[in-house]
């Protein structure tokens, strides 16, 4: 596998992922489309993740393990190292706690073959909890409504409607990496999509859920804490300073973020009574 080109490079950042890692790896290896390399980037794990990676590498020569000696926090750094090492015509990402459906890659490759003007395809996702229970995908009503009035290029400022674990991207159109700044941990994939959309990447959505997106206590705390809202303010400020977001969208997106933060604080206050 190492000496020939492959169609797809799949990248998984791994940090202390022993609980769900095997299920994630099996879901990639069991794809109906098989011409891919699987880059598992070990972000200085301290649990049994390294042993799990070694076990699967011995079983499947499509797997390459990239060992990182330092943990820089968040998945941006390992994802970027995976992109740099990737040899595929297409790039896909999956975190070490999510699960792909068997036809995920084939469905997206067929779509891109039929739509050569599309640079990236993504999909909806079914929700999976820590115990493996599956729930139907949750509709993003606000962002869906916003799409009637704004282009994806502008709608993306108001919420990240592109799940990074569902995407398949033409490597030739990818000219940006994930921002590795610590203040952007948990929103780095959102900023990644914003920048790609701003430079003209054409994206399309497949409405059928192609993955199981796992929701668990650690992930939820990262996404719903006050810190996550502050990171959104910071991200929007960076985009504005870099002239990547028009003032009107900068202003309105900040108002929306403030409303969400206020609603969170009111909810916490009411629940404590």
C-alpha cells in the first residue's frame, strides 16, 4: 500500500480514545469502497490507544500510524499532520469516537463523479450515545431556514452546519489547514470550513445520514460550556480582522452567539431553582 497511489486518504486524530477507537477503526476498514489509506495520528496518547493502533496495523496494510511526541491540544495539529502525509486524490476525516456507515465513501465518491463542479460533499448524521444507542439526525431548523436567504458562504458564519466527520474533499481544491491556535480548540473545524468557503470551495450536502455522530459527556461539555461561546467571539474577531467576514455578518453573528449564551445561562439559573 505504501508504494502506490490511493483514491482516498482517511485521517483520524487519536488522543486517549481507547473507549470507542476500535469501533471507529472497524467502521472505516469495513467500507464497501476499499481503495484507501487510513492515517491514524496518535496525538501523544497515554492510554491503550497506541496498542489498539498497533493491533490493527498488523491486520490491515492500509493503515499507517503517525506518532506525535507532543500533544498540542485539540484535533487540529494531528489532522494537519495527516493532511501533509496523505497521498489520496480525496481526503476524509473521522474522529476516534464516531462511526461510518459501510457505504459512506462509495456514496460520496459516486456523487463527486456525477458532480465534477463540486469540491466537497458532506452529509447529515445519525446520533449515537455512549452506549451505542442510535437516534435520528436532529434538524438544524435555524440554519436550514437561513439557507433560503443566504448562500452557504455566508450562512456558515452563523453556525457550523458541516460535520467534519462526514466530509469528502477533493485534495486538489484544499489549500488551507486547520487553525492550530489553542483559543480555537473546539471551533477549529468551523473556521476551517469558513475559510474554505471564502476561497471558493463548492460544497454540496447528501441528505441521507452517512455516519453515526457520537454524543458523550466529554464532547458535550466541550461544545456547550461558556468557554465555547467565548471561542466563537474570538473566532469571529479573527475573521473580521483578516477581512474574511463582512461587518454585517460579523455583527449579526455576534448577536446570535450572545443570545445563545444568554439562553444557556438562563437555563442553568432556572434549573438550579
